[in-house]
C-alpha cells in the first residue's frame, strides 16, 4: 500500500507549473500574453472598476470565446462602454497599446471587428477610435496568486485522444494510492474555487460572491457570463422590493426583462403563456426605464445546442424564487452544521435548492415551449450536484478559511469528498481515455474523483500538448512512488 505525502499534489502544481522555464522572458511582475488571455477569459478582474484609458466605464457582458487560431484573441465578446449601447465584437489582448501597430493588427482585415483592445499597461490608445483597457490595476488578486490559480502562464489547446505518457505510471499505482492522488487533486480544485470566492468577497462581500457563483453555474457552459452579470445587478433587481417580501413572480419579470429575454409578442396560441406574459410586462414596463442602460442585449446569450431544461429563462425563474425567499443565502451554514449521511446529501441539498411549485414554470421549459404533460421540478439532481460541488461547498470552505475555522473546513471537505458522482462530460471522457487508458475510477465513484481528474487535466494536460511534451506529471508520479 502506498499513499502520497499530504499536500503532494498541491506542491506539484504550485512548484511545477510556475517554474521559470514556463514563463515568458521578463520580470515576474509582468505577465505573458498567454497569462493575460487567461485572466480575461476567467475575468479575474475587479469588474466594476474597469475603465478605458480615456476614462469611460467598461461593463463586460461576455468576455467572448477564446480563439486559438489566427486573428483576435477573443471572438464575439459583448461589452458596454460608457453609456453606449452594448457592442458585440472581438477583443485583442496585448501587453501594451503599441503592439496594435507593431503586430500589424491595424493593417489586418481579420482585426476589423475588434471593439476593445485589452493591454497590461499603457497610457495612450493605439488609435483614437479603439477603446483601450489596461489590466495592471484591475486584477482581483495579486498577479502571482492568479498565475498560481491558473496553474502557470501557458495554456494550450485541449489534448488529443491518444494515450498519455502518464497512463503507465497511473496504471502502476495501487488502489489506495490512486484514490489518494485523486482526493488530493480534488481538494486542490476545491481550494482554487474557494480562492476565487474569497477574491470576489473582498470586493463585494460574501453573500454577493455566493449569488454570482450560483447565477454563473445556472448559466451552464455558454451563458455563465450574462448570468453572472445579472447577479452583479442583484441589488438593483431587489431595490424597492426589499421593504416587503418580494414575490417570485415580480422578480422573474424583472430578471427576464433585464436579461432581454422577455418576448414582446404574445403567442396567440398558448393562453397560459400569454396570461403570464401580460402580467410580466405589467411589472416590467413600470421598472424598465430605471434600468434601461443595463438591459442585456440578445447577443450576450447563446442558445445553440442548449437543452430546454437549461434555458436561461427557466434558470432565471428559479433564481427569482431563491431571491424572493428572505434569508435564503443564510441557510447554507445551517445546512453545513447538520449531520447528513452521504446517502442523503442530494436530498438534503435539494431541500434548500428546490423552490415552491411554480404554477407556470413547472409546466414550461421556456416562454415559447409547449406545456409539459406533467409538472417538472425547476432543478434536477445533476444540476444540484454541480451547484453543490462547484459553488456551495467551495464558498463555505472559503468562508471557513477566512474565519480560521479548521473544523468547518474539514466538515466541508468531508461533504465534498463523499458527494455522489456528477454527470459524465466530454472532458472526463477524454481524460479517462488519455490518463486512465481503461482503468476505472475508484468505486463507488464520487464527484471528488471526477473533480480530481478534471484538475489534473487543467494543471498538466492544458499546459502540454497531445504528445505530452514537457509534462512533468509522469515524472512526478514515478518519483513519488519510488
Ligand atoms: S499531458 Fe501530462 S497529464 Fe496529460 S495525458 Fe500527457 S502526461 Fe498525462
């Protein structure tokens, strides 16, 4: 039997991935362009404090999709600059404004659609027309912390499907050592998510950081950013409603209106939907003037390939129920204090996450869908596990850590490590092919095993290539068990 020394995985990722060989030349305080791209991609920024060089506030409704081909670094971002209408366009990241000309972007038609030049530092925009944003003083944590959080400066394309160089040493590990490795990697992931909550809490407070995490998770893959933006507007959504318990319906109307997802036409085919829409517009039109400048454009949302149950309209309907419940965010510390056996974890979290039955949304996935024959809960078990593992537990751990409460940290870790497995996904399938080459995860499979595997991919595969070039993971494994 073999186990790794405690914290072995954490040391591998922090000592290994930020080693000088992986940094671009230059002082440690200067990021590489790769790192700057990752900062933008994950929005590790004080988002309320962003201003262009000429002083206009910048609101990022969607940072865009990271482009690993030729052309601008991020495609189809949605940003609002000053009081103007939100613009959809590309974002180019450089270290300094002068790179715009040095790299020939000004002469390259592929860059015609760039709406924002994001740089590390500088004083003047490369052209009068192109808004420029500097990040040097806008990070949400010191650069070295963010670099460590990201696992280094370099992050490359997802790996190919061939068997990885670590498959053999991983296959040689005994069951206990394998489980211990995944446990350590999963705890590293918990800690990294918690650090993100702590960074946001420093700016906006603990409750706000929780709401933003929840909304982003409800946005699932492509709609995390517009959902997060709506959470940032939470106090405005609740304004004037705080004096009385806000009705979920009013909040649904406000959130959907603010999201730009409230249709302005009746269906004339579905009486229940039309009744709902009329009532929602009755709420929304009275309020919209006060928030007109903050309404999200349709371009901020992605609907392609979306399952109806994950549609943002339905997710916002659920979030409105949460917001309408006084003290909803406080219930999670009480939940943590209760002893819950592993087999009951999902049921126990469901009692906090499920809403009261909603007369309209329990039978409609969206505002255009036909009614379902039977009522459907607003949240299924799969999404509950995602919310618990990615938001609630990291947030609780982060709070416990900020209060130096080791006992509560351990309590969170125990819950995290025993949480039932989440739904499979494409990254996990790829990881099993490459890293495990047929070896199964320890039984019974827990969400933490999956989280650990995902963290190894994030820390090592994403910093290497399909041939595992320069990946230290196989060597670290061999030396740890030698
Ligand atoms: S890049 Fe590293 S961690 Fe990923 S499959 Fe290759 S050897 Fe394994």
